[in-house]
C-alpha cells in the first residue's frame, strides 16, 4: 500500500511541476513556443525583403515578440505579416525599430 501511495504522490508532483500559470509556461507550452520561434525565425531568414538576422524572435504562450532594427517601415510590417502567417502564432507584438 505505501508504495502505491508514494507512486501516486510522485505522479501528482510531476503533473503539478509541469503545469503552467499566467507567468510560467508548462512543459508542453514551452516546447510549442520553441517550435513557433524556430518557424518564425526560419520564415524571416527565407524572406528576401526582411533582414532576418537583424530580428530577434521570442515566444510566450503563442504570443510572438519581434525586436531588433530594420531600415524601413515596410520591412517592419513585412516581418510582422510573416510572423502572423506561421502556424501556432496567436498574436504578434512588434517591437522592431526603424533606423533613421
């Protein structure tokens, strides 16, 4: 009996330890966000208009944050449009700055 109770408690602790909150991702969310970040960054690097190396991408619970510097407002808009088109992206926060 004690072994079963221990296993049940251990399993419960693992589930709670992997749960997310408003400020912390669950393990599954972290993996999903990592995949989204990779897809967005890859799409930016493939684009001929946007300088993908100059844009940083972070994802938290499906919200993608773009930052960095570009030469034109159209590059900034293009980067946001690319990110929005990636599967798994819930919203985009575009903090890219246009150099003047």
